[in-house]
């Protein structure tokens, strides 16, 4: 049967076009177009939204309320860790030993300011400046840390703000604050140096080579006054020594908008009273210390260990401004008598 010439011609043209298209694609070797990927942000995103942060604070408040009501430290670990756990546990011992006369520190869980890290890695630490407690004490700065992606944020530590202290400006939570390395430069001192030099200042006072680096602060004044009172109480019957040891690196350092840094770290203070008079004793009259040591007197020495949480502002290099302690907590977490 004869085909219509027009049909034959059209089929021939279609076949030629098809073969030509295959030949062009094969010659070019070009892959099929792919959708454009999402643009990479110029900086890391904030680690937490305001709503998420408020949820964490609500959960923390619930855990604290439950544990405080029963003075049961075993209820704390779901939302409390580090020095905060050590201090709160000791506060429960104190509250029990004093019949409730010395209750745990009031810790508001409503935020005035939230300082969120700008990071994609763990651990992650954010800071919260709380509202003023009902007892009109100073607001607290809470340090909340998430150690791994599937772990909850826990209260690592808290510190009481100094009277009249102003927080340096920080980035909005929607943007997040850059996380700085412990040895970050561009500051008056590195974050690690800020902690180690402050420990030296506590030990040596005006004789410290770093005395001019730091502004006067109420925390240091309180440490010096308490140490002097202990020395006066011992008089000629014994000696008093105190050591101040910073952790190897700060918990976190977050950039401020002026090029400085907020540095959060821990010190361990050990205060030792040693008898130098034969046959004497050191009376342990405070019911809190008696509960910690299990005795009411010591024949040789009495040792108290404090957990200290510090929040410092380290100005940018070249500013001429001193390092400032913004907030601090100094609490006995253990004691021993021998």
C-alpha cells in the first residue's frame, strides 16, 4: 500500500529532528537543570528563638518549684547541672539544717533580656537577665547550656548582678551573639586571661600585677571583707589561707555590639583554717557547716569549698576601659573538719 507523500515527509522530518536533538545532547554532555540550593546565610543563625527560650525557662521554673518545695536535690538534674546543681543541693542542706530560716536563693525564671548564641555547634550557652525577685534583691543572670542536640537546656549557673551595674549592649535574640573562642583576641585581655588574672587579683589584692586591669567591684570587696573577718576570728590560735582557682576555660564568651565580650566562668575558692595552738579546737557552731562536716568541732583544720560563678564584661582592645564584674555568686558547696 502506498503512503501519502506528505505523511512520509513529516515522519522523516520528525525522525531527523529527534536524532539531531539526541546528537546535540550527547555532544554537549550537559546534565539536566537542577533546582538552585537554599542560599547559605552569611552568619550562623541564632541557636534558639525567644519562644523556645521562654519554654525552657518555664520548664526550669517548674523543676525548681518542685525541688524547692521538698528540698530534694534528686529532682534537679532534669534541668539543673554544674555549679548550679552543687550550689542548690548545698542550699537544701542549709535550709534543712536551719529549719527553713535560710531558704534557697530566689531564682526568677522570667526574662528581662535574653542573650542567645549565634552558632550551629554544641554545647550551646545562652544568658538570661531575669526580672527582679519579689524580695527586691538584684536580678540574676542565668547561664543555660545545652550539651548536645538531643539534650535539654539546663541551668548551669546563676550570678547576682552588682548594684547599679548596666549590661553592655548585645545583639537582638533574632540575630544572636557571636560565640568567641577562649583565646579570642581583639579584647583588653582574652576571655581565659580575664578569669586567671581576676583569680590572681583575689589572691593578691592591690599587689597583683593585674590590679589596674579590673574595675573595683562588690564581689571582690565582699571576698576581702569575709577573709579579714575569718582572720580576726582565728586571732593568734591559727592561720587562714584561701586559694582561688579558675576553670581551665570560661563556660562561654559572647560578643557585645561594641566589640567587647561577655565572659562567664567558674572559680573554686578553698578557705582553710588551721590550728597552731596545741590542744585547741575550732568550734563549728553554724548548723549548716555542722551538717556538712558531721561534727561541731575540729581539732586540726576546718576547710570550706565555695563554687563561684562570674559574669564579666571584657572591653575591646584599645578602649582604655577596665574589665568589669557584672554579676557573681559565691556559695559554700562542701566543708570538711579534721
